[in-house]
């Protein structure tokens, strides 16, 4: 019996050991499978990474429905849909396959693979405008057929439908043109284009600083019978040169760019009657101004408002012009001893007698109700907080009103009332009573109302939640989730998210801050820290919203670095009073002291290696990096991308707003020029710039490099040929971020 049982026992032992081995291997594989995947710079700039924050594009129509274009779908499956907000149903607006067949008849192999979101859609949703091969194409929604509107060697740009949807306006070779859709004919409205005269399109300084990178140089009247437009004369404006070295014989590119203290473009405002083709010029001959910063029709189409600003930007005037005569009537004036910001909160009510107006006269951005005679009726919003846009526009332009219900006398707006790092939707009555917060989730809400004010789109995110898009009733109740966050796209990386706090400045001011740390800190270890900065008036980097640098900052975390952001007081956006602390001393002692206070507070934390602190930033952040590296000894290493090194190199509108001119602030320019402090450089520095940067010219980096050489200071430099301010193409971005990571590894 024993002889017979022994082989069975050995077999059982063998099988048991094999099972244990398999279990151990399985457990090991399971643990290994759960190990987070490491981020890579290549993935950061991949199509999949771009999808993480993608939400549908949309456009409300006059009938209260909405056109959707779902960017979360694969490109081949995207199409224009119509959303009925009452039912939440989504149906195709146009047969995308049929439309592409029609488009290929014109473009052949040059046609895109799928139908993109249009440049413009008429108010009824019957037609849509597209740009292909520098020409304009008109899509007829009902038949899914394209018409080629233009077929020229020149590029057409700035095109839009008239309010009645019957015409298209556009700019060709700096002249304004209108196209009649039914008659299929175009009419050239202006005749004096040249290299220095622009009609309906903007000069660089107006495009960048006044209109926030939107080429908005003309405005349709509500009745579709007239167009107001800018005529810009750039004669005498200084020229910036760029050398394109790609051709065997390099070509020279020229740009009109007015630098601080130099001649600005001269802008006139004209009104064209489309029937007579007669132009009436708005008469400003008896008024002193430097900039026309806004033009806006009143609802009756008989009057046109405009806003002018003096050269020092301390006086803004609102005027109303008569469409027939061009005569103007002054309505109100805003003054500020520092500067007056451009605020996009001017809403004329349909009664034609009242309007809402944004002002920072009490130190905060608030709303006021006026009549068109310039009489203040009452203040609409009030408190130690500011109305502020959440739509993602450039930081230097401000607005917050997203809708008005005139029947119930309610205004809807986004603001910083709950927190300076969050943006929420509010409503208040015209009389200033009944302030109510409508949005609920902590974070940032970007809101766009339907024309009938019954519904709104809310693009929402917070620091740990990817953007989503939902349709809401005006009460704030969610109707339909149109695009949910997609954490599955990043789950394998086990991303960490910032926590928010404040850092006390030396005078007790609480500076908003955030820190990115590992999920589990090693109690026996101290960590190097990298500061990400920007600075400048109302340009915060601390925000409870999905941040585009989250992948890069997590990659730095993978390599052992903590990442800190802290806004100095001028950058917070909390109030105009805090903004103007940098008056006449941008990148000066005030910003330096706040930066130093933040760094020293961080250094005092027990988990921080105080000997290994880095700093980096782009544009204004590049300037702030150089400030910290030259006017303090707190940083071991820094990376300055495309930073201004002396504001005499920068443009008139922005540079003079804060710093004024050398005639009035020579000492300020001299004292706060970063070139002056090159000899005090402390730590390892990497300078980065693109040679075709038409915003912050590479002259800034060349000048600093020359100053560092004169002072025998060692530094590193990475130049990107023919890249602009954003160094935005994928190969350059991948190269740049590898270069920066390598720099941190070697020097921090």
C-alpha cells in the first residue's frame, strides 16, 4: 500500500508547488500591472494627450437650439449636430459624408479627411463658412453642398455672416469686401489698401493688446445694412525684421511693431452704407485720443458706440456716434491715475435708453447701470471681489457678463466672489439686489447662454477634474451632460493633483499658492522644488481649474521634484488696487519681494531641500525667472523662455500702460531693466527663444546674452529657428521639454 501511495504523494507535492509558483507569478504580475506607467514628453504632445481636455465646440442659434461638434469622437466620426435643449436630443445637422463628397469636387486630394467645425454659422443654422486653401467655402446645410465663394491667389480672412445671413463680409489684401450669397457677387467696399493701410483688419498691436488676439476690425449693424470698420494707417510705425533661413537665399520678413515711446498706428472709424456704398467717418477731430479700443452698435442700428483711450491710458471715454452724420456725443469718462483697463462689459438694453457698464473705479471690477445720457442709475454689483471672465481669453482683457434678462431685469455674470482662484456664475437684479451664486461645484465655470436666456452651456473643470461640458437650465440645474471628463485616458499614469494654500508675504498679504507632491511623501527625505511663475498685472497661475501644464508637472514629480506656484499680489487678479502695485516698476522690487517671501516660506518646510530650488516661466514668466535669478540669491537654477528683458523693447500699448514712457519714467525703466542686473546672475541659467517671435522679440534675449557675456557670466541658450512666441509645433515642443528636463537633472 505504501509503495503505491508514494508516487501519488510526490505528484501532489509537485502539483502543489507548481500551483504556489503560479500564484506567486500571478500576484507578481498583478502588482506589476498596477504599477503606474511613467509619463513621457512624447505622450504629452500626442493626439491622445490632446484629447484629455477636449470638449465639443458649439454655437447657439437664434431659435434657441445649438450646433455641436464633438471633439471627443474620432475625427472620422465627427460631424455637425443640432441639440434641442428642451429634449436633450442630438441629431445630425448635415450629412457629413455627402458634404465631403461635395468639397472634394473643389479640392480633390487637398480636402481634409473630415469636416471641421466652421468659422461661422448663420443665425438660422442654414449655412456655414469654412476656410480651405486660403479661400472661403460656403456649406448649404439642407443640401450638404458646398459653394466656392472665392478662388484667388490672395488670402481671404476675417469672414463672417451678416446678422440676416444673406451676405458675407471678409478682408482681402487689406480691403473690406462683401459677398451677396443669392446674387453670388462680391463688392469691394474700400479702395485704398497698401502695405501700411488696413481696412477691416487689425495692426499687430491692436490684434495682440487691444482685441486679445482676435482680428476684429469691422462690425455688422444689427439690420445688416451697414458695416462699421477700422481704417488703420501704419505709416511711420517702426519695423521689426526676421530672417527666414530656410530658403537657400534667406528672405526678410517685416512686421510693423510700435515700441515704447514710438509712433502708433493711426486708427479711424468709418461706417459704410451697403446700399449707397458711401462711407461716413466718425468725427473725432475735436477730441484728443490715441487708441479707439472698441466699437459696438446700439440695438436700433442708428447709433454706434466707441471707446477711446489716451496715450497714457489714464482716460477712457465712451461716445455714441450718429450713423448718418458721424457726429459724436460723449456719454461717460473713466479715469485712473495708474491706467484704465479694457473691460468688455458694455451691454446696451433693447429699450435703447440704458446700458450696463463695467468699471474698476472702486478698486474692483463691478457693474453699473447707466442711461444713454450718461447718468448713473445705480451700482449693480458690489463687494471686495471682482467680476471676471471664465472663457479663457487673454488675461489682460476683462469681462464677465454672460447674459441679460431684460424682462426680469436680471444680469448673469461670472466672478471671483467665492474665491480668487475660482470662477462662478452669478445673477443679480439691475437694482443691485438679490445676488445669487448659480454654479455649485468648486472650480471654474465658463458659461455661454442661449439667446432666449433659458439655458446655458457650462464648460467646467477643477484642478483634479478634466473639463466637461453640460447643458443647464438658467437656475443651475443640469439638463444634459454633453461631454464627461475622461479619467480613463490618464488612469495608467496615476496623476497627482495640486493642493491649494496661501503663503504670507512680509506684510501679511496672503498670496495664493499651490503645490504638487507625491501621493506618499518619504518622511526621511527632502525634495528639490521647481517654481512655475508668470507675474504681471492680473495674470495668475494659481487656479482651481484643469491646468495645461499638469502632465509636465507630474513628469517633474516622477523625477523627484516638487512643483510650486505662487501668485504675487499684482498677478492675483483680485483687485485693481493690487494690480497697480507694479505701476512704473514692472519686474521691480515689489514683485521681487513677494517672490522672495514665497521661496523662503517654501524653503522653511521640513520636506524641502532648501539648497535645490529652481524657477521657470514663459513670456512674463521668463521675465520673472530672470528677476529671481538676478535680483535674489534664492534659486540654484532657472529657465527663462521668451522673456522681456527691458520693457523699452516691448510694444506701446502694454508697455506704456504699466511703465509709461522714458519721458515720464526714465528712472523706472533704468532701475527695473533686467539687463542692468545681468552681472548679479546667481545660479545656472537656460535662455530659450524663437527667432520669429513677433511678440517678445528675440532682441530681448540677444541683449541679455550680451550683458551676461560682458559680465563674464556663464549661461546656456537654446534657440528655435523660425518659431514664434509659443514655439508650438510638436517637434519643437518635444525638443524643448527634453532640453528643460535635462537642464533640471544636471543643475538641480
